[in-house]
C-alpha cells in the first residue's frame, strides 16, 4: 500500500487506514523505531500485564514477604566480607 506524506503543523506524517491499524493490534500508543532505513511502528504492550497473576502465585508460594520486615534475612552474600 502506498501513502502520501502530509504536513501536520511543523511535522510530517502519514494516514494509516483503520483496517491496517486493527490488523496490527494497535489501539492507543505505539513504539516507533528506525531500522535499516525502515520505520517500524509497533503496538505498546501493557508493561504490567500479568502482574496480578504473578503476585497471586507468589502469595501462594510464600514468596511475597517484605525484605525490610522485622525478621532478619540471611543469604550466602551476607557471609562474604566486603572491602572497599
């Protein structure tokens, strides 16, 4: 498909037909990168998608304890003496 560059204020742009936007899964924001003289437009995935499920699994496994709690935490790193 061909598109014409149009002036938009002090910038330039192209109009992307709605069917193409829907096919690409774009709904709002996009990432735009340039690779080998090509402009690549990608939908931005939700950066925190799946966190609810991950936190639920952590709670089930007991992996959701605060590390700054009253209980001391020991790790093999604590046994190493640091010299500055």
